C-alpha cells in the first residue's frame, strides 16, 4: 500500500501567515515609537516636547487665575427684636412693657468707639452776628427772649462750623430754661400761653388738648398733685407735640418743641452689627412706662425694678417704626441705663440710652401717638 504524502492543511497555513503579519506590524509600531521619541518623524516636522516648552511665550504657559468668589451678603437685618406680652387692660403706670426691649448687654463694653464727626466747614460771619445780636437783645430787654430764640432757631438752618453750632445750641438751651421750663409766659410766644382752668378740667385732659403730656405741665407749673388743680386757676400750657432727632454719627439726641430747638443730650446707641436703625419712629401708644419688669430674651433672666442690676434705668419709651429702615420695627425704645459710662458709645443692642435724669425729662415731654423720633447719620 502506497504511503500518502503529508500536506499541511489550509488552517495551518493561514495561522503561520497571520503570525508573520503580527510580527511585522509589531516591529513597525515599535520602530515608529522609537522614531517619535527621538524626534525622527518621517511624516512631517515635529519638534520635541522640550523645544515646544522653550518656544512657548511665558504669558501662555502661566495658568489663568480664576476670580475669587465673592461672599453673598445677607439682606436680612439682625433678628434682635424681642416681644413682651402685657396683661390686658393695665394702666400706663403698670411695670410691664408692651414690646420687650431689644436685648442689651449689662457688662460688656466695646473696647474701641468711633470718634465723633468733626465739622470742616468754614465759619459763617452771619451766624456770629446773629448770636451777638440775640445776646444783646436779651441783655437789653429780658422780655426779648422769644425774639432771640426765634432768631437763633433760624440761624441753625444756615451753613456753619461745629464751634458756631455748639455756641448757638448752648445759648438756646439757656433760653429754654426761661421760656419753656418755667411758669412765665413771654410776650409773642406762639409755643406757650396762659390757660384758665375750667370746672371739671383735669391736668391730663388739658395736656391732651395741647398735645403735651400732663407731666411737663405739672413740672413747669409746680403742680405736685394733679388732683389739686382748681377751677379758675391760671396755668401755663405748651403747644406740642415735642419731637426728637437722633444723630448716630455724633451720638446726640436733639429735643424740639414743634420745629424749635430746645436741648441736646448725649446718647448711647446700638453696637456694631446691631445698630440703631435709621428712619422715622413714633412714640408708641401705651409705650411710656416707669421702670417696667423685664425679661431678657437672650439670657432668660427677669429683672425687677428693685434689682441692683436692673438694666432699663428710670424710664422706658417704646418706639414704633413708621418710615425708612424703621418701618415695621418694634422692640426699640428710649430708656435710661444702669451703665452711664456707655453714654456716647455703641453699647446697646439697638435701643437709645440716656442718663436716668435725662430719660425722665424726655419721658415727660413726649406724647404717644404724636411725638416722632428721627434717627439719621450726619
């Protein structure tokens, strides 16, 4: 039997051919990689990576800096307006305020306070002449107080430097002791007059007729007991209401009877972050109280008027915001303090602080529902 000659199958032949193709392809790829690495590139010019880095301008190689994100400013005001509940149908003298005053620190005091603004305006010779004339009027005729008062009140609307303004206000304060805080009624005064008490008149009712609290009428007429008022008696009445202007820049409160300047007081205002809001305020109905019992909403401590660390001082005059940044704001007040050293500083949490004796005076002249308090920056 003849032996059959061996022939490789088509499958073995195809496998050997593919293996040769793989070897050739791998060699070509390796060769191209080596040529690329050494900068030998047959398909066009190619510079090495180091050459590209050397020829690139500096401004192109530096990374661009992204603008830093700006923090979003909150539009919300500090929520520091506590509210105090008052039992219904309580008389004004009850020591429980309708709104709780804004919480105020009783110990801490800011280490640094902003300096008061100094006027850089030039002196106004006309103002100096008006002040000289006003003083001469009063010296020549003591009944010329009203003419001098009105002259200087007009002068306050003129441009002047700080020295002149202080001189005019100081002299007007002296005049107010004569025409306002005394029982004498001066001729030509449209802010005060003599009133004849009628049968059935009460001092409180007389005060309401003239938009003036009965307390100031009793003080200027030396009426110690209002119930002792007699029919036929002549008393001095004042045509109100009184108003206040609070300058946050200079830490001052100016008292006006209608539009006439009366007296200036130093005040303490809200500390940084809890500033006393600017705008127009109204003395709140039922908001005038004498040493009210108070619970601090921050610490939870309740203060009685007899406590040695009672923080509200002698009087409490609640304010209600009606215009500007004050709109809708409550819980703010004018009141006394047990820390007189904080007057003239940013020390409260929004309230307007006065020395206790001055707080009593402001309490006696402001009329709830009529007296306004404007807070502004000069």
